[in-house]
C-alpha cells in the first residue's frame, strides 16, 4: 500500500498548457498579461490546467526571484478559473530547486515538477531519484512530478527505471511529464503506473500515439493556441473515432512541419502565440533570438489555411 501525501488531490488529466512567460519589450517579466492569458486559455481554448516556468516558459533563463514572482501571479490569477497549476521548480542547483519547491508549497500550487539537472548530469536512475527526493522533501504535501525531456537535458535515464519503487523515496510522487518520443518507455511507464499517478505525454505532434499507449493527459506548448483542436482529438479518441482523431493529428503535424522548416524554437513559438491570441507576450530572453515577424505571420497564415473555420484571437 503506497503512502498518500496529506493533500486533497484531483488526478491531473486532459490538456495542460505549458505557458509562455510574458516579457516586456525591454525583457523584464510582465505580470499584467497573466490574467488575460488565463482567460484566453479557458474561454478560447478550453484548457483548464497549466504548467508554469517550464521549457516553454524559459525557466532556465529566469532568476529564482523572477520564477517566484511568476508562480505567485499565475497561482493568484488562476484561483476560481483553472483546475490545476503545476509549477516547474527544477534548476541546475539543488538548493535553488529546493528554494523554489518550498516557495511553491507556500503559495498553494497544485503540483511541482522537476527536470533532471543537466550541467552535472545524474548518470543513473538511482542518482536522479536521490536528487528528486531531496527536492520533494522540502514540499512533502505537494504532488510531485518528474519532468522527462532528454532531448534538452541529455539525461537518458529511462523513466521506467526511474519510477521503480519511487514512492518509497517520494511518497508525494504523482507522475511524469514525458517529453520523449520513446513510446516503449512510455508504455512501460504507463503499465507500471499506480492508479493515482498521471502519465502526461508531452510530444504534441504525436499526442494520438501517446493516448493509444495509455497516457492520462498531455502537457504542451501548442495547447496554448491549438487546445481547442486537441480537445476535439481527445474527444474523438475517447469515442473510438480514430479516423477523426487522426485527421486532427495530421493537420497539427502539417502545421508543425511547416513551422519546423522555418526554425520552430521558443522564440518563434512565443511570437506565434502572440499573433494567434492577440496577447502581448513580448520577446524571448537571450540567447534565444526574437522571431522574424514574417516567419510568425507566415505560420499564422498557414494555421488559418489548415483550420479555416476557427479564429483563436482573444479580441474576436
């Protein structure tokens, strides 16, 4: 019998938007845009949970203080509007990660997530488990998620190996944000999962494959502006209408293939969100370069040609 953390929990399922961090044109965090951003997600996209300060949110380019201010504002503005706010607290320094985890617990987040440190990398599942345990221990009542993204971290520890016996070390462990295209590791992870865990697939362009393998939900950047379409995909999958689910997934793939040819990084993605939503999210922070405006406008035009019957702009 696993030990449950003493918190009132709701299992994390469905779409979770990995939020962009609004910045001013001068590159400072812009908290005033967060309220309208949340309204946009719920009203225009049907997305009711968020993953804050992750890769899409440029967390590794932000200071600990900035990440605290952002977490506070997202949590405050989400009250009564969003189901869950998960805050990523991972850093290269264990102490910084613990400081952010402790802060997240104090402000009442619904969960925390931690990426593998990737300057000095954990070489084994045991080393990574020990690191995660140290972070989780300062916020023992907060649901804890491991954020697996080997393409960024270079930490190729299989999630199935990591989760072996993990609740004995981290009683608050509640799942994984699985940002890898390794469907075998995903499947093994799902089949090993406890009922109260959430395995969240995080490769938007192949969400349907993740759902077929048994993922409980999905975290992704494109759900910020294509959440409505992905909700339709999930609904079709749950009804057993694979033809319709594939049709939507293929449309998303067509758009992302086009975007990737132009260089689809966080800067381009952020500008695309600004173009489609009408929100003022500002530039990325260096070393990520701002998106050439014609690139974002070209991808926006492509979006409207693929999804002609839907306008996601918040001003409409």
